[in-house]
């Protein structure tokens, strides 16, 4: 059973204590700003992972230079609108965690973190995996150009840049190609692997967090009165 706070024990801030309007507004705003800053490196990482050897880019710095010269600043933000939806998915994750935790308050602190953390991860991955699939497809558009890659025929069709006027160069075009080629399951490539990786991680992380919070609170309750007395004594000296 979870330990109830006493008058001498600091009370942990819970979901019901938060101003939801401010939480969602500032949470989305801050994380959107962070994603805006790190997205170019995410795009470069994806392109470096997909290319064969050094046929397109010789390294990270070379990739940044070539993307800027060939595609401009906006080239670093291909697929960003879909990637930005991760801000909303993150809020869904936290909301699901807190809702599940509220229904697990009769369990011990470890299980109060393990079960809600796992449930929240399933909800988050169910939304983020399709978005990641679409984002990565959009990131690869424009990766290869004929003047850069003489032997372009040796590369997968996915990496070839369609003509500027092609409908395949748009978000709807990418979604249409996935749906036609693979059906709905195409949007969930790697879904079960993501679950195997992220669900245990999320559950264990929150379970560990809950236990550590209790340990830290217990230690602070024991130490804080003594440190306060010492501090006041020094002031009086």
C-alpha cells in the first residue's frame, strides 16, 4: 500500500494540483521550440543512416553543407509539421500516465509507476509510430540529385527526388504511396519492435522514479530539521 503523507512529510504534487490550461500551453510551447531546434540534426541523422557508404554525404558537416546548398534552409525542415505532432503525442502520453496512475492508487509505489508507465507508452507509440514513418519518408525526399549521384540507378527508388510538380513530393502523396503499396499496416512498420523497446523502458522508469521520490522524501525529512538547526545556529553566531 502507498504511504500517505503526514503533517511532517512533504506532500508530492499530483495531477489534480496542476493548472491544466497552463500545463498544456507551456508544455506544448516549450517542447515545440525544442523540436524546432533539434529537427535539422534529426533529418541529417536519418539521411546518413539510409545512404549507402558515402555515396551522398561524406559526413555530418558535409551533409549540412549539401542540404543547405541544394535545398536551402527549408530543406532542413522537410516533414517537420508531422514531427511537430509529437508535442501533442507527448501530452497524450503524460495524460494517459496520470489517468492510469489515478486508478492504481491502491497499489504499492512500484506498481503505481510500472503499470501506468507501460499503458502510457502503448498510447504514445500508437500515435507516434505512424508519424515517424511519414516523417522519415518526407525527410528523404530530395536526398539524391543527379548532379551529385552519377550512379543513381543503384539506389532505392525511395531516395530519388520526384519532379518538383509531382504530387508524390507532398504529404498527401507520401501517405497515398504508403497506403497503396502496404495498406494501413505500412504506417505501423516497426510498431511491435517499438513497443518491445519503449513499453518496458517507460514502465521501469516511472516505477524507479516513484520509489526514488519516496526515498528522497524520507531522507529529507530526517536530515532537513538538523540542517535547518545548524543553519539557524550559524546565523545567530
